């Protein structure tokens, strides 16, 4: 061992002599930018319950994804009577019962809700409308009048305000018909255009959307379509008969895209110290399912 140490020692000494030449350079200061402000999102409900109000799973999924993204959410609903009340155990109207849309929506909002008449686009960065038949019965008359429907005056006002301000609007399930009616020529999706053996039971809605003058884009349930020009983001949700987690994933794709569109408003290019959220990719044209929008493309619609 003494002989080995004698051989190695000179080499170690030589290496240590050059050590200062290889000392690590001082670490560069990390790039810092202004903290990202929380997106302020208005969530518009239409009651409580899929057949006569907001679809609860969709509203919950929107809230979960917004919470995960750090958004500041304020919930709204119109202070009007429901079109009717459906007994959800039978799927039939309860003739002797009446309910209020704002009061029922407060169940989902855990009491923290505001009259839709007080919603102003100036106070928010984005608006999201979950589905459920309430969108077609209480926020509009689409369930009764189809392409000849009327949209509640405050819903129409809110959609136009956000659109004119260049702020994104998210809609899922049947709610895209609201944008199709109010925003001329908008691109939306409600899923597929054929029922495909019952997998897409509301596929006929796509034709009504076209009759309203909008463009329908075929998308799978886990996808979200972005109309880049109008900043409208839509996803099929429960327009498809599928497992709940697929609905949740599609709504997550919609919320993510809404947040990204809101980021372009909050952090425009050129603002000092802040990177824009846009990923620099080219807009994906309205096209067949799986054409590249956010989500998990799945040719089966699942």
C-alpha cells in the first residue's frame, strides 16, 4: 500500500495545483418576471339538475379545473323562474311546482352567487357556461324553439360584452347553442354529427347550430375546439354517452384553453417582464375530430 500511495501522490498533487482553473463560474442570476395574476372567471349557471338546470357534474368539473389553475371564480345566474321543474326520478315535469333559477343555482355555488344582471365583462377575464338543459330552457328557449330561439337578455348582453372586449368564453354540452345564436358565424362543437348507435344521442343539435349560421366542428368528448378569431372554446361533455372521467377530461381541456386565451388578454406580448401564455403554435382550423385541439384525441369518441 505504501508503494501505491507513493505512485498516486504526485498525480494528486498535480491535479490539485490546477484545481483553481476549473472552479465553477459564478451562477447567473435566475430570470425573474412579474408574478402571474389570477384569472378572474365568471361562471354562469342555469339552475340545479340536468333536466331543468345546470348539469352538476359539468359545473363541478369546471370549478375543479379552475381551482387547480388558480383562478378566482365568481358565480352568477339569472333571477328568473325556471321554464318548468322536472322530477329527476321520473324524467317528467312536476306540474304543481315552480322554482327560481338563481335560488336553485345557489345550491351548486354553496350560497355564494350573484344575479346575472350584475355581471360585467369589465370585472372578469373570461366567462364559462356549463351545460344541462337549463341552458336550453332557462338561459334561452332553444329546447322549445330550436333555431328560432330567443336568448335571455342578460345572457345575450354578457356574451356580446365578453366578445367585444376580446375576452374568452367557454361553453360545454348544449350551452354552445347560446354562442351560435348570439355571435354570428362562430365556430363551436357539440361533438359528433351522427348518433352512432346512441353514443351521441343529441347529434341533431349540430344541424340546428348550422341553421343558426354558426359553424359546427366535429370533436371527441375529451377534446375542446377553439375558435381563435372569436375566442370561443367549446367541448361536447354530456352530449356524449360515455364514462364520467372522459367528460371531466374534456372540460379540463376547455378550461385550459380558456385560461390560455385569457392569458393573452392579461399578458399581451411586449409587456415588460412578462411572457405571453400563447404557446406560439398556429391556430388549428375547424376540422375533423383529432385535428389537434387540446385534449386527448380518440377516434372512438371516448
